[in-house]
C-alpha cells in the first residue's frame, strides 16, 4: 500500500498557512481554520469521536487520568508522518484534519479504517493532555491540541450541554 503524507498538498498549505503566531490583522487565525474545517462536510466517524469526547469532557470532566499511547498507536501515526499531539502545531493538526476527513470517506477500506483509528488516537491524546493539564512541550508553538479541541467542539452535538 502506498503511504500517504499530508505535506504534499499545496492547497492545504495555502489554506492553513497562517501560524500560531499570526497577528490579529490577519484575515484568518489558525484556530478559525479549525472552525472552517468543522463547517465543511464532516464524516460520521469524526462526529462520533467528537460526541464521545464532549460527553466525557462536560459530564465527567476528565477526573481519571487517561493512558498514554501504545507503541502500535505511535507506529500508525509515524506511518503517515504525524507527530504526537503534544508535539504538533495548530497548522499541522489542521492539515491532518483535512486529510483525515478525505480518508474517512475513501473507497480504500484500509485507508478508511486507519483514518478512523488515527482519529481515535488523537482523541485519546487530547483526553490525556486535558486530564493531566500537562504537555511535555510547554512552548506556545506546540499547541495543536487546541485546534483539535476546537474542531471537536464545533462538530459535536453535545457542545452546549
């Protein structure tokens, strides 16, 4: 199977080209790109993951610490050149979301299955970061988890609980 990467699409780079360090005079911020991604067609698998995340966030408040990634999950992320969430920028997560949305409706069953698995992995990583209020990288550039959280909030039907 041919490996897919998210860095070779010029449209994605142009669309999500603004960094986390964009000024307020820029037309779109990086987090608003996450909101725009949520406004376009969203696969049902993404909505299920987002609904699960929002229910746990709103009702349980992440009182229990979530587990870290397994080696198999890290290998799946590495297969597509995806960084762990705590080492990702908002721009990188926005680019990943574009690809995961395309792959989730792919006719290739392996790609579709792996896209759903990656979405589950991303949710697991986000739960860990939120539950522990901790990220290994404390640099303000590596806050891709904020883009994923915004995406989940925008696509979940349980956002206004």
